[in-house]
C-alpha cells in the first residue's frame, strides 16, 4: 500500500505537467484573441480614414480646377482596400491608398481658395487625427503579433501550438510614409 506522501508526490508529478500544458494552451488562446482584438482596432481606424474620403471628394469637387483624375485614383485605391483578405494584402493596398491620399491633399496646396475653406481645414485636421489613430493601432497590433510569434516559436510552447501559424505584421513599405503627413496645418 502506498503511503500518503507517495500519493501526494505521485499526484504532483502527474498533475503539475498537466496544469503546465493546459496553461500553455490557454496562453495561446489568449494571445490569439488579443491579436484579433488589436486587428479590429486597426480596422476601425482604417474605416474612419476611408469614411473621410467622400467628404474630401465633396469638398474638393466644388473647385472646378481641382484635378478629377487625382480624386478618381483616390477613390479606386480606397475601394481596392475593401478586397484585402490578409494583413499583408491590406498593408500593400493601404500603402497605395495612403500615397493617393497624400497626393490629393498635396494638390490642394495649389488651390488657395480650397486651402482657405473652413470645411477643408476641418477635414485636414480630422485626417491628421485619423493618421495618428492608425499609427497607434498599428503599433498595438504589431506588438501583439510580436508577442504571439515569439511565444509560437519559443520552446517548449511551440510543442503546444496546435498547428497555429505565425501572424503577419501590418507594415509600411515606404519609410517616408512612416512620418505623419504634412496636411498644411
């Protein structure tokens, strides 16, 4: 017959690894959910930026000399972001959209009446605020992706990954785009 000490020791030897394994699996689940939540924050910030584009088009199209082709390219780039399926794909399409947005706002500098418009100035401020929100959401998401990927690739947690794959960062390809846009403020 086993003594109480041996039963306790056997219980610890058997149960401790099980608790440890369950905690590793639960941490993967938590990290996965936190990453999804932070991606939703990026998505909200990008949607806010996209929602401002019809206002930009409306404010600028009243100025006959303003280049319609620039606005058309901006709208096409905005619509293209809606078809992105992965963070990498969205990142590429958002980079193109950002370039078109910067071009559209930069062209406004050539139109003093447009630049002086209260509606345009207010829209510029909203765009600057939105770009700040996007940058903050991107940093938060990328930090969570980094934590998830490190845990995924670390030993022994990698043994309990359950087939999970590394998550993609949401990156900017052009280093000059990392700077806040100069919207004439």
